[in-house]
């Protein structure tokens, strides 16, 4: 009798694992159809763009980013901070399906970004190069990708100021900030850690640790919410002011900024095993997931202090970044089960409530993200980075279930 009950429990367990695997297969089947549709839209948009004489002197557009308010596809050149996400989406589809056709597409869209390895005019190198070439290298071991990652890290390192202890984020708005560092910049550190592993040159690692340590000291409030922009004096290394650019106010908690912090400090713990970074990630998660303004479905409004909650747009991109970060954090934290449960709930809600129908939204996977509400730019739209982190979260959730390594 006892052994029959045990067998029944085992069969139910296996059945539910199979059902989940089937569900994921269906999501990726849909994603393949939707992304094939997007590739057609990308071709058409690019052809029309190339045929327009007004674009003759402009840098060529290479990756889809979002939609215009009237639903047209917005494509961006390689230098745009989001250019690496679509190649990353293609690599994730290849990772799940193993189909050569997706590898070929991923390689082609990744190759469009190579010249960025010399672009020292931006801190967004990690977003651009690690989501594209980083995933490509992880999945193919192509040595030319490794060289591009190392060169990109060299270029990014030029933006590090040892007096400040951080990489400079932006060069624009020089009248507003002397040396702006934004919380988003935490994500670019992953490229530096990888470059040290791949080259043996520890200077990249040291810059990443310095940036994370300085950010931990200056970007956070006592409740572990973060400011968006911290401006530094390059002569003294002191903080001049703490402000925002994409949040509701200087004192508010911009949702995607909180997500970048959560993801960034979790990744820094992976790379350094410094417990202070793990503690920081756990505390950031505590701020986010105990926040009274977080909706029941766990898809945050664009800012935790937005004035008209619940009548404010959501940011599915922030939720996707959070879910992916939490899956990783669940590996390291004593609260791992709790964090994994939240990540499961977010991915499940994104899947059921925030996905485009196949053939709609020019092929983007998720809807209801917000780029910059204060500038009334990209409000309640699809965004390529929401799609990227959503697929990453799905893959991480699946690897955890199968007890496979995440990286
Ligand atoms: N890194 C820019 C953004 O999150 O909007």
C-alpha cells in the first residue's frame, strides 16, 4: 500500500514536470513564430529605410527596438544602447531550440555590432556586446567573439576614473552633471568580469569591483531603494548630487533602476563571492517585493512612487529583469525558495497577461513596458529588452528545474 502511494506521488511529480516542460515548449513555439514574423518586419523596415535618400548620411539601422505610438517598427543603429538585445533574443531561441536557422540569424544580427568594440563614447558596452557576443561566445565558443569581448572591455575601461571609483555613464547634458553614474551601469560590469576570465588581465575585474563598491555606497537610501543618477566631482571623488533622469522624482524609486540594481549586485556576487554584494541584492529584493505599491501580479508600475498609482503604466521590462535576477539570486540566498517562487509568479504572469498575440506588435514578445515616462517616450509599449530578459528568465527557470548550471 505504502509503495503504491509513493509510486502515485512520483507519477504526479513527473506528470507535473512534464506539463511544465510542455508549457515552456509551447511558449518557445509561439516565440519562434512571433520572431519569424519580426524578421519579416525588420527586412521590410530596413529596405524602406535604405531606400529613403534622407537616411543616406545616417548610421545604418540594425536592430528592432520598439514601436512608434502608431505601431510602426522602430529600428536603431549599432551605437544605440539597445542594439544587442535582439541578437540576444535570437541566441536564446537558438539555445532552447538548438535549431541551426536561429544560430545563423543570431550570428548575422550579432555581426552588425562589431564596430561598437571601439566606441568609447558610451557606458552601454555591456548591454550591447555582452547580450550579443557574450551569449554567442557562451553557446558557440567562437574565438573571434572572445576577442571582441576583450576589446570592448578595454574600450569601456577608458571611461573609468580612479578618483571617483566608477565608470562614467553619460557624456550628454554636460550642463546638468559633471560625472554622472547611473544605476543601470551595474549591468555593464558583467562584460568586464568576463573579459578578465577570458584574457587573464585583472584590471577589468578591479574596475568592476570598484564601480560596484562605490555604487553600493552612494546610490542607495536607507530603505535600499536607489537613486537613478549620482553626480561626482572628479577632482575630489565626492558626490555632488543625487538625481533622476527617467524616474518620477529625485527621491523616487524608478522601477527599472531597482531591477538593474537587483540584477547587477546578484551578478557581482556570482563573480566575486563578496557577501556584501549578496546582502545588497537581498535587501534590494526586500524593498521591491515588500513595497505596498507593487501590484498583485508583481509587474511593477514604472516608478514605485508614481503619483497616480494604480492609474499609471506598468513596466514589464523591469519585471522581466527582476525575474531573471531572482532566479540567479535563488541559487545563492538562504531565502532562495522564496525568491524562486516570486520569479515563477512573475514569468507566469508575463506569459499569461503581457504577451503579444502572434502576428501583432511587429513581432515583439511582450507588451506594456515603459522606457521613459517623464519624457513621454516609449510609454506602455513593447521594448526589446523586456523580451530579452523574459526569455532569459524562462531559460533560467527551466535550468533550475532540471538542476542544470545557469551559465
Ligand atoms: N539603461 C536605460 C534604461 O534602462 O532605460
